C-alpha cells in the first residue's frame, strides 16, 4: 500500500493558512518574517516562522506551494518522512539564517523546498528509492529555473528550461538514461552560492545531507 503524504499535506495547508492570515493582517509578515532589525538571540524563532510567510506576494505563494506539493510528495513517499523532515527543516533554517546576511528582510519556504530538491537529486544519482523515471528531470528543471531567475532574469530561466528539456529528450531517444541530469542540481547550487543567494546553500545542504543519510536495507524474508 502506498504511503499517504500527510506530512507534505499538513505543511502545505498550514503554510497556505498562515499566508491567508497575512493577507488579512499586514502585521503578520512583520511578526513572522525575518526581523528587519537583524538576527538576535531573542528572535531565533524567526528562522522557523519565516518559512511560513511569503514576502513576495501571491505568485511566490502559488509557486512555492506547487513545488512543495511535487517534491514533498516524491521525497515523503519514496525516501521517507524522517528524511523529508531533515531535508526540509535543515535546508529551510540554513537558508533563512543566510537570508539575514544576503537578502533583505522577508520570508518564504523556497529554501526548504530546495532541501527536498537537493535530496531528491542525490537519491536519483545514487539510485536510491523506487523513484519515478522523471524525478531527475523535475529536480534539474527546478534548480536551473531557480538559478536562472534569481541571478540572470526570466530570459535565462526560459533558456535553461528549454535546454534541459531538449537534453532530456535526446538522452531518452539515445537510451542513455536521464539520471545524469540530476547533476545540474548541485551545479545550480554552486552557481547560486557564488552569487550569494541563500537558495544555493539550501540546495547543497539537501544534496550533501541526502548522501550522508543511511540507506534503508530491505529485510529478507525468513527462511521457511
């Protein structure tokens, strides 16, 4: 029986609810987002609460919820909930911490989604979990689109998505397999990190953390 992704669903619903609350009360963003005064020991909890508010409006909210649904489902169902938790929270907290240094005050769960994407990419490259054949494509498209939009603009995003899609089609036709596409995820993370974008650190956290996590070993059936 396939797992029900209740963890992904719960976080998605809570994130959506908090943003509906923020839309009705402008003070919510100030209270839950990264503190405009900067990080402080007393306000450490902003690292966590800022994962639930989106500072760039409805477009950011819709995109982040959609990508959470896709990558959250893939990681939770195929890699497990405790891996999901480590990847989402670890990358999210790291990204928000760096956000204080590199980004203006704000918030968003895209850095946490980056952890899921990075973890998924490692699982694809190492052949872990019974992942769908297009998991590597989804992860690479997200990472390339993110790097393009964050550092170079929408034209770069479009070009990157087209190139990845074309390469995927060529690999499928030649029968060489599309797993190698997942290597674009850590490469995108390095590019973002070099540009002092906190999403890069979150992607790389997911890649490294997933590689260090122990692999589940299927138990053999007892000998009759």
